């Protein structure tokens, strides 16, 4: 017969050992691993973000290319319309020559304007290069 008060076995936990303080080397190693993991995570995030942005830019570029082609066709057929409209007043050859001359003048003006604008473009990232030079100087002499 079971008694109302049964003896239960007692469990004694092993004596608590005091954890040793981590050494400075261990701490530096842990920090290095954390920074390395953080950098890897940030690089993966940047890759994913850039992949998404490049896909979106590719689609937008394709649409702009299609718009450019459609614009070209509109200008071509518009020019033919002007030639045929002028042909009712003057000979068709002269009408075609006049429309061609107008387009040549527009092209020349765009070329001159674009060439002048291109001279102001500097593809070398000047501020970034200067910043990197400053970083290199500081790294060589961090206390100066």
C-alpha cells in the first residue's frame, strides 16, 4: 500500500563553477568574427539590392529604347508628310532637300551642344579620390 508521504529521490546539481573571464585575445577574436559576419551580411544585402535595381533599370532602359525607336519612326513619317505636303507647292525633290537640310541643321546644333556639355563631364570621381588619399595619409600617420 502506498503511503501518503513517499520519499522522493533528491537531485543535487553539480557544484557551480565560476566561468573564467574571457581573455583580450578571445574578445578581439569575437569582435573580428562579428565584424566579418556583419560585413558579409551587408555585402549580401547590397548584392540583392543591386540585382533588383539592375533588373528594374534594364526594364526601364528597354522601354526608353522602345520609346526612342517609336520617336524616330514618328519623326521619319512626319518628315515624309512634310515632304509630300510641300510637294503640292514645289517639286518633290526640292521638298525632300529642304526637309533634309532642316534635319541636318537640327543634328548639327545638337552635336555642338552635346560636345560642349561633354567637355564639362569628368568621369574621374575627384572627391572620392581625394577622400581615399586622405584616408591613406591618415592610415600611414594616424596620430598626426
